[in-house]
């Protein structure tokens, strides 16, 4: 019977080619969208690396109204004033590269036989504590480190593993941004561009004018008491304005920034998934229409088959198998091309993303096609043979 | 072989009730060639469908090959049609996307006959109707007479005991019609196959053993 159905399909290859193409295109679109979704949602499972709850960020820019030496004194005064506020628990400074700043400073060289490349933030010694970051090995910066003879660095696990492998790098000296740099600790993660950011090489450099004086401390990071409400920002604002003698600053709520950053990533995902649902509906309706029309045209054939011995079940089997075979062939073609992406390493993305894309696209296509094929096939099986034979 | 007692067939819609057959009594013996005649709409095809287990009577008793119709469920009826009956239709009902051989093999597919045996049996059936050289042709490459001969080959390929022919010469000219009729007569005489044929053609009907006439669903002769 299977051979007989193959013959039927082959002899109608002209008409079947369009159906095959429709399913193939649907498969490719589904594969692309699902791979994109998996690529993004996979990254949600990696930790962000810092806390946002009860955190506020103040951006005040370069403070060009002060010279270099005064600027340091002003920032020290700002820190003291903010810490004097009842509901401010911690204050730390950092450069332009920080949580949700959409800014990157990156370094790359291949000194000492290692390809050392990482994006870095220049921060004050209490940055890790203020932002609730997690040191997994080594130690945090301390106030005493300001007198260190090396530039001090804390790298994330990805940086250490990808650059040095299994080697213990704590207290090792490496060249970084033109200065001898000592790795003093390893933090678990630092995805400062948000939860959807891929885990990449990230390091923190301790702010020290001797090694990285170019990096101005343009942002203040605050850890607040949980009871501090939005109205409390007024007090902070007054303090910042009176200390920095400028009104060019922004106070931002970290949870809000995080939410906004997530939303920016969820919107295209949801939009694409919505488009996929419409695509599946369109394909389903198209298939349903084509199959209903096709089966209607084959009423006499149904009548004949019933007359010569086919029962209702074999009619359903035949029509469903015909469509599923075509859909399977389309999926096979699609999967053949799709699988080339991970095999040939076309994109620098974990290959399991594409394999899952292929698997789920296949399942969705086959489920949609089966549903669309079953109903017209059941209708065909219910055609009364005497009436069907008489209609032709 | 085929016994019908007081068979009625009534088609009902919400508003109209149409009697297609009324009190039909029929006894067809094995090896008999019966023709059914009558004007259009008199119930000839309905009667043939009931004999062929394609339709159920509204009343009366149908007994085919010793089995009463109520003893069959739909699957058993399908199996019975496959193994005991052969159908020939006025409009041939060949599947246009299958070759002549594949069309003839169809009943054997539902009998789960193996591929090699199917091919051999189909070619034998085609040889018996003089079409062995057309096995790879498609129906649209054949004349009307050839199409009907393919349909006959399909009807006889499983060696059925009964052949039901619904106006087999209706779409053919007289020469081709006579050719088809000769094949049916040969089948009947050589293989002792019981044949029930619906026809409008008096000359064809005269060649058969027995003739019944229907008028407005009633047996008049």
C-alpha cells in the first residue's frame, strides 16, 4: 500500500510540488524564529551577576566644570554626603561602562601566548559590595588596594576559563591596557548589558589614576534601604545638585532599567512568535483548503476504493499518509539545509540552539499538517460510496 | 447466489419521501447473467448498489452468497466486496494518476496480495481483455473501449463470483459496446461468473440469460 501511495504522489508531482514548497517555507521560517528564541531565552538561565533590587544609579558625566584634582575631592564629598543620608547604605563609583549603560570598552592582545581579550569597567574598590556581586575565587578589592604596585583586576569565570583554561590565575600578572595587571579575584558573572546578553569576557579594573586615570568616574551606584521610596530621590537629587554644582545628572532606578532592557528583548521575540502563530494558522488554513478541495475532486476515487474493498479506516490512512509523506519530505529538505548552519559553524552560536530549532519546527509542522489532513480525510471516509460513484 | 425478498428503498428528506424501489423480489443463481432494464430514474442503479452492498435497503431481505445483509458490519461488507464482487461502471472510474496496471492491481492491494503476485495477476487480467501491451499507459492515453476493458480487468483480477456492471456499454459506440459485451459473455460462460448488468440497450439485454424490467421502482417484468 505504501508503494501504491508513493506512486500516486509521484504521478501528481506537479500539484504536490506547491504543497511541498509551502510546508518547506513554513519549516524554514519556524526554524529561524525558534532558533532565535532559543538563542535569547537560553541566556536568561545565566546569572546577571549583580543585584538590581534597591539600587539606584546616578549619571553625571565628566564634570568638566572641575579640574582633575578638584574632581576627585568633589566626588569624595558626594560620597560622604550620600552616605550621610539615612536610607543610603552603600555608594560606589564607576566609569561609563556599567549596568544598562549600553557602553563597552574592550581590550585585546595576544601577549604571553594568551589571547587576552575582554571588555572592562573601571570601578571604585567597593563596587562589588555595592552592586551585590559574587566573588567565587580570590578576593574583592579593598581600600588598601589603592596603593598597589599593579593595576588590579577581577575577571568573570568566562574570561578566566576562555583565556587561561584550568590554570589557577589568582595573583598572576598579565598585561592589560598597557599596564601590568594582577588578577586578584574571580566573579561568577557580569552581564552589564542585561539578562539577554551572552556570557562574555568581562573584567573589573580598580580605578587608579596611575594606571587608568583616563577612565573618569562618571557614575555613582547606590544601594538603598528597602524602605526608600521614589520620593526619596528628591533628597538624593538635592544632595547631588548641591555637591556637583550642576543640574546635568540623571537618577535612575535599577529595577526599572532592568525591566526596560528585558522588554527591549522580549518585544521582538513575542512579535516573531506571534508572526509564527499567524504563519502556522495561514499554512493550516491553506493546507486545509487545498486538501478539502483535492479530496472533493477525488470523490469518485473514494467511491471506487470503497466499492472494491477499502473500509473507512484505510481511506483515512491513505489520505493522511499522502499529506504527511509530503510534509515529511519538505521537513527533510528543510532540515538538511538547516543542519548545515551548526555543522559548518556559520554562526558563533551554541549548535544545540539550531538542533532544538530543527526539532521543534519539525514537531510543529507535523502536528499542524496532521490536524489539517485528518479532518478532510475523515470527511472523505464518510462519503457514501454509492453517492460518490454516481456523482462523476 | 443472490436473493432479494420484498426489498424497498425509500429516500427521505425533511419534506419529501421518494420511493426508489418497492417490493423487489429477485433470485439469481450462480453462473446466471441477468440484465436489468428500465427508464432513467426507475431504480436500476439503486438495485445494483443494494446487491453490491454499497447501499442498504429500507426494508426487505438481501441474501448474498448465503449470508443475510444484517450479518455484515461495514468492515465485513468491504471485505466481501473485495473478495466476492467485481464492479464495472459506465464512466469506468479509473484513477487518472495511475497506470493501467496500477489501476487493475487496486482490488488486490486491499486483499494484501504481494507486489510480484499483484503484477502477475494484473497482467493476466489485462491479457484476458486484450490489453497486455498497454500496461504502462495512463487512462487518458486510452480510447473509451480500452478504458472499459481496463475496468473489466480490474473487476475480474481477484476472480470474484459476482460481477456487477452498471451500464458498461453506455458510454461506448456500438462496435466497442459489442466488444465489451463479448468479453462479459465469455467471462460468464467460461468462468461461470454470475453477472448482473444494468443496461438501456435492448440488444445487449437480449444476449443475457434473464431480463427484469423496472418502472418507478417496481418490478414490471
